[in-house]
C-alpha cells in the first residue's frame, strides 16, 4: 500500500545511481586548511558545524521527511580524514563491476588538486597502517583478521529514547551544567572534559542550525509553490524543522524528522559505517501515534505515508565507498541501519503495539534494501506478530530477520548491564547485541578461525606464502590425539588474538586522540554526564568485539581429522596435510571421504556438535573479558557479512574437504550443503552453542518457497523460530528461493535486477553480489518439505 | 509378546521436519516392507522387507573402491565402474561402506526401539511448539507389529503424539491393538473395485475396507487418504464409491487427496527396477478440485495435499 507520492519517491530512490560527492571532502579540506588552534574535540565540532553550515540543502519534490547526507539522493560523501582515496581508488570505484560509485572528472580533479595533497599521510588509515607492528601487518595481509577502523570510524551504536525526551537545546543545557560544575582543582580530567563539553555545545548548536536551514529552504519553496496542497506541506516541513531537533518532538511527524536529523548528524560527523538506527522505532513512535489519533491530527494512513517517506531516506544513503580488504569483507551498498520492532518494554512487558504492525506493513510495501529490519521476538509477544512477519519473510527477500529478545537480554545481563538497559537493548548491524542509547559496541575485525587451524597444521607457517606467521605450535607428525590438534589451534588463536588486541589498543587511542565525535556523544549516555567522548569511553557501556568466521568449516575440519586420522586411522596427519597442500590433486576419493564419511556440524550429530562447542569455547576464552583501552571489555560474536568469501580466498584446502580458496561457512551456519537432516537438525545443532556467551550469532536458513505455502507454511516457520528460541538461539534469517531461480539470475542478470536475497545479516540485490558469493548462496542447503 | 526393549525391526529412513504426515512438525519413521505392491508406489525402496542396495550414478567418481571390496566380484578389475549390483549380491553393504562419494547406499537397517526413540526424541522441542509428534509410515508399519507397538508405547511414555500411516492391509487384531496407542491414523483408500485393487496393488481390498470400518468404530482419529492416480482411480465412479463408503462409516469425516507425483521414478532406477508408471503426469489441479467437490457432496471434509 503506497500513495502516489511514495511510489514516485521510492522509484526515484531505486533509480538514483550511487556516485561520489566531493562536497564533504572539499568543505572539510577548506576548514582544516585554516582551522583555528583549539583542542581536538573543539576543532572537530567546529569542522562539523562548518559542514552543516555550508552543505547544500536538498528538499525533493513531494518529500515529507527531509535531509540528505550528500547534496542529493545517493550522492555519497567521502571521509578523507578517515580514508583518503587515491586516484586509483577512485578509478576502481568508478569502474568496478560490483558496488560501483560514479566518479566525475571534476571529482577526480578535485581529489588530485586539493584533497589528496592535504590528507595523504594525515588520514586515520595512513596513521593506522604506519602504527601497526610487523606482526600485525603480516597477519592482516595474510587474511587472519581484518580491521574495521582502517577506513571507517568506530560507530557501532543505536539510539535509545533520549531524543524523544530531550531536544538539543536541553542536551546542550546539560553540557553547560556540566561545564559549570567542573572542578579544576579536584578533577585532573577537568581540562579534557571542558574541551569535550564545549565541543558538544558547538555540535548541538550546529544540528539545530542545520535543521533550521531546512526550515528556511522549505519556506523558500513554499513561497514559490502554486499547488495549495504542497504549499501547506512545505509550511508544515518548515514548522517541523524549526522545532526539531531543537526541542523534543511532540508529533509523529516531528519524531521521525527529529530522528532523521540526528541520523544525518551522526553519519556526517564521521563515517560510522554501520548500524546507527532508531532502535525500537515502534515503541518510540507509539505515544505520538496514539496521541495523534486521539486529537485527530494523525490518521493511520498519514502515519504510514510518513513512515514510508522515512524509509526512503535510508535507502538514499549508500554506505560510503569502501576499497581494499574492507570492500572484500563488506561488499555492499547497505549501511546496516537495522530497525527493531517488537520485543519487550523497559518493564519487561510485551512490546508489540499498533505501530509494530504498521511498520511491518511498511517493510512489506517498501521492499527496500535500506533500512534493514528485524523483529525482536519475546516469549511474551503474540504469535500474530511473528506470523505477520513470517508472511513478509515468505516473499523471499530476506527481511525482516528474526531475533530472540529474551536471549538478547540474557546476553546483556551476562555482560553486566542493568536489567532496564538490557530490556531497552536489541540488535543492530547484522546481529550485534547492544544496550540502545547507552553502549558503544565496536566491531574491530573478523577473525579467520579456519586459517588458524591451517597454521596449526603447518607449525605456524602460512602455506599460501611459505611465511612463518604464527608461533611454532609443533609438528603434526608427532601428534597422537585431538588434544594435540586443539592445543596447537589454541596456541595460534591466542597468539593472533594478542596481536589483534594490541593493534586495537593503538587504534583506539588514535581515534580517541584524533577523532572525537562530539555530536554522537550528545545522544549516547553517559557521554554528556561524564564529559567524555564516545570514542574515548564516554558511553555507559563500552564493548569491543572480535567476530569469528568459519565456525562450521572449522568444526568439520576438526571432525575430519578426528574421524579419519585418530579414530579410523585410515591416514596419518602428514598424509592429510600433504593432500590439502596439493588441493586434493589425485586425491578425490579422500576428499569425498572427508565430505561424506565425517560427522558434520548441522546434522544434530552430538559428536560433531561437541567439537563445534569446543572450538567456540576456545575462541570465547581467548577473547571474552579482556580489557579495551576505553575502560570496556572484549566480547565475541559470530557473523561474517561477506568476509567468509574473502577469508576463504586466502585459505587453502582443508580437512573438511573444502577446496582451496573456496568460501568458508558463514555465521554459525553449517558448511554449505553439509547439513543433510533438515531444518530441525540444523536448529538443534546451532542450539548447542551457548549463544548467551556472545554478542550475537548469525544463522542462515534457505527454504524452497513450497515449504512455506499456505497457513500451514506460516505456522511451520513460526514454530521453527519459536523452537530455536526455546533453545536460546540468538538469530535466524531466511532465504526463500529456489536454486534454479538464482542460477537463472546468474545467466540473465538483466531480467533479475530486482531479485533480493539474504546474504549474512543483510539483504542485497543478488546481481550486485560477487560471483563467488552468488555461488556460495546457491550452495547453501535448500530445505524442502517432506 | 516380548518386552519392548528387545524388539527390533527394519527401518529404512527417519525423516525429520515432516510437515505433511499429520499435525505440526513431525518425525516420520519409515518401517521397511509392505504387503501391497502398488504400481504408483513413490517409495519403492520401502516395499521389500530386507535391506536393498541403492545406487546413485551421478555421485560416482569412478574410483573403483566398491569393486575392490565386493565378494561377488572378487576384486576383478571392471572398467568403467558398474552402476549395478553384481549377480548374486547379498547386500552385504561392503561397497556402500567403501564408497567415498556415497554413490552406493544400503537401504534398510535393523533397529531397536531405543535406537529409533533416540532419534525421534531429538525434535521434542519442535513437537511441543507445533503440536507435532512421531509418524510411523512405511512400507507398511503394521507389517512389523511388535516394533510398531513398542515404538507407539515408547512415544506414549514420553508424551509424544503418535500417528500411523497405513494401507490397512493387516490383521484386524494388530490394527486394533495399535489403535490404543495411536492418536491419529492416516488410512489409505486406493480403489473401491476389488478386481482393479488386486490388479494394481496385488491384493484384494476386502481387508482394507473391513478394517477401516472396524477401526473407525472404535477410534475417533482417522483421516482417509486417497492417492489420486490418473487413469487408475480418478474416475468419478471410484470417487463416488469411496465417498459413499466413507460417509457410511460413523465418525469418519476427514479425507485427504494425495495427488500422484513422479518423484519416485528416479528411485526405481537407483534400485535397478522398472517403474510401472513411467511418464505418468500428476493429476491436473482442476481435476483434483472436481474430485474434492464430489467427495464433499457426501458430507466429507476434503483437503488436497498432505
């Protein structure tokens, strides 16, 4: 259900071509060339204000919710202070077949003349790589881990309910109160707090002024508008932008617009690269919705249209262009804003309300990649809510994904969060758990678990390069049991976690020193109260994550070794390693034996699943509880984005029968095609992992459309979800598509441009995926009905 | 009657996430062997009582491991690797164990009650959530009455809902004995004409019809399932006969039409047996609707598809 206006805006959004806009880079460079001398947070706040004072204001025809990150939809800014693209980068962006960005000759010229000469050597990316140890660089290049902050800023957080309670005038007043209360005699940090709080005041003023520039633009357009309907809409836009986010919103429209300005502020200040989103949108909007219906200022139809306009704004903002390893680990335009619905309220009661269903209708009608959407399913939520979502899932484009709200609360409580903060939390990005509005939960990089076993089987040498990368954990010829294998694996794991965490420590300090985010700090508790920046431990909770990739592959590798080397004793470990190093050349029977005669994860096989649990626990124990430099703690989660393809491409053949350079398993899903006992067996296997120890796990399942036909199909899907969540599963998402449809799309992409599939924590256009990723999705087991 | 734990029988498959064999999400246990020999049987591997060898030529990598271990081929080099059983094959299973690619599989294994229940109990969380349970199918589950009864009792003891999928061709006492431990019967009714029944299934329908009458008199949970086989039993006359018969039995109301599908054809090839329904097309949806309307005319509640 869409109005004509929404249909048109949606189509314009779909048709817009992603392109690089140099507006931000140009303004930022101009600012920094003559930046006044001041403390880092203050200068950054001034830069933010300069951007918002000078960037173009875009109000498109018919728009109700206004504001763009760039000068127009999908005109995507760059962040040279983080990653200064080279001319070669720009040429690649302009010409690469997947996820391209158009780069005009003028843009290229501006980069050559202005941007590159100023930022080369000064960008965070340059500083980071210059500061990393030899060991870190070698591991990074070998594909043992990736680094999220090498071209994007730490930003993984989600907004809570603060902006609906307080306008930025109120928040600025809080910062001023903090300034007035500083005790320079008693508090050694008072100087740093002063700079930070002053910066916050500047940033608060900047966002208010930016909104009012939109008000001005709307009045200007209204003056020239001859259509009386549009004239009154523009007048209302002007009124709304004058009021919010200076003041707390009072209407449904104001609430959406207030959020949108905050969103633009956050993603303009820095490229926080993923996840920033309104969190529990249904709960935030419900009071405005009910009030609007009660006083006659809102109808369900108007609320739907406003929400749809809001949805389109997200779709207008592709993730800023990525290059290098970051492009490989996250090859998508999606910026991972992932809106939560359902779940529970702060008091633990059922969180589903009328706006929940309205939002599900909007997701259904809009069918957009962005924003991503999920349902938070609590045992307290009615089945009607889950079934409504399942009817959207059944259409096959991967949204919404499904989370276990009760288990998410357990995760947050285990991490030490207060009960109310936990209940107001949820998930974001792909599957990441966080306390909304109160936590900085930074993903720091993916870890190639399978590569670590490969190193262990080669005594620390990377067989791809012949280089001694890891510690010498022993010659496999001398190993006599699985304990020896796991000991060597743990040795490699511990070493590279140490390398990664040491590198992270340096990077965290670089961001704290050079990239304060005073605007983001205004909206995440307790940055204002502490007078401390988001990037320097200002948030109430501060978590660093390392994301494990390839758990299913790793499990099957271990199982293959145990079964054939130590139990059946049909070959020795050196023989197995030799066959791997030859990519199983002339050893196809061995490869087939490994594939077909090994207990494998995903089949509810207790022997294989016990190895999964051992491997998972080894990773957990190596990371969980270690301190980060912001006063927070390291945790693990299990998600891959597209990194399982990249990691596979640097990992040779392995004892699970996987050939060299092929993708690894993704999330906590079984190896593609290894699960042969149906969806309940997969769910039972995945349920043996202790999800509560993580900050999110990702399970993909693929069904043929026929399984989900009719009311019975919806009931089956609902029951699978509920059963997985009774086992404390964290998340599950679904593809509902036949492999033959996907193959047809590979053959004839032009006819399948609109085919959307679930990748890993997000949906994407199938034809925009790399061929390796396309093949990987096709290879996933397709569950049919019996 | 031996005590339950010592009972064993031959099983050929345990399928989880069975969603068309009774209510909710179920696990279907397939008991091997059937007294009938229906032409359209889509589980030909279920018909014989003993184990059989099934061959998947498309999986074969030609390594010859099967030949090396085969007692009937005495290691004689054969090139290319044959995709058949050797003459005199005893289904010893050595080739299947040796085949790296699982191109050879032995269909059917001896299993005890605890073996089966260990598998069945795994999906309890799904049964609880969906109102599902265990379904016993075949072959003909009533053809292994001791095992079936022991399994049904074991399910009862664990609070697992039970469903029996039967062709009805079994001794009356056996059927009625299982009825005490069965929540729902899925009872096949194929052909009303006795001679055609003999022709197409190898046995008379007398026992099937009488058993249905006896069962429905004592058991409230019976759903009649009619496989719709074009040219065999889809004519109005047969449908009317079935409708009349079912409607005449007190307590019977639910009928499910199971349209013929050709997915069993490939299985015949893998077992090295001819398929007597080669090339038969599934009944058109419009005809299924007509059949459903006809049966509804007898006051029956009809569902198309399991």
